[in-house]
């Protein structure tokens, strides 16, 4: 763990530049925030000292202007990081949206098996393939997780109830035939 509070502004600029080029922007987001907070604290402290010296030297409050080239470099790198992180988040949202469509298609196929398939062996195999496919699909938008899961669980419960009833029916037919 890095202690950004002990770093100089120069070191923080170097770290932020490295963060802005990091491949996994999500993995470093907390460290970026900590570096930004540390840099901002140092900058604010230096600006306050410069302001106090300016006023003490007879300067007028409205004329005070504090420039720091490191601030510009730091926040340029920070903006690059923020842009890359926004792109990452948009990409994740697109992936989740695609996964939602895939899972809805799987649910539709499960429903069709429940409503139309009469060959139990075929239905069983198809249903298990769909369950495996379901487990292989990644995350969906958070607002859809609960409804999707409840529908999936409903179809699974109905399918296994259907299988149980079918077996009972077959056993009754066997008993009737054997009499």
C-alpha cells in the first residue's frame, strides 16, 4: 500500500501519470483518489501559505493569483485517467446490457421447453444445456438481477416439478400395465 500523504507533489505527479496509463483502471481507482486527495492537500497548504505572505506584504485579496505547473500536470494526468475510467464503465454497461439480452433469450428458450417439449430425455438435455449456458453468462445491470433470478428460479422449479410429475405418471402406467 502506498502512503501518498508522505509523497511530494513531484512524486504524486509521477504516480498519477502512471495511473493514467494503467491497463486496469478499475483496480487503481481508490489509489487515484487517495493520490488526488494528497496532492490537493499539499497544493491547498502551499496556496494558503502563499496567500498569507501575499496579504502580509500588502497585497490585495482580489489580485492574488497562485499558479503551480505541477498542478496542471497532475490534473492533466487525472483527466486522462477519468476519461479512461468513464470509457471502462460505459464498456461494462454495454457488456451487462448484452448479457441481459442473452439471459432473456435463455429464459425464453426455457419457457418454450416447458410449454412444448414432450420428449423428456430431449427436454432434460436441452434444459441442462441452457442452465450451463446461463451460468456462463456474465453480470447483468443491477436493476435486473432480482427479476431475472426469480424468473430463472421459477422456470427451474417448474421444470423439475414437470419431470417429477412425468416420472410419477410413467410409474402409474407401468403399474397399470403390469396388472
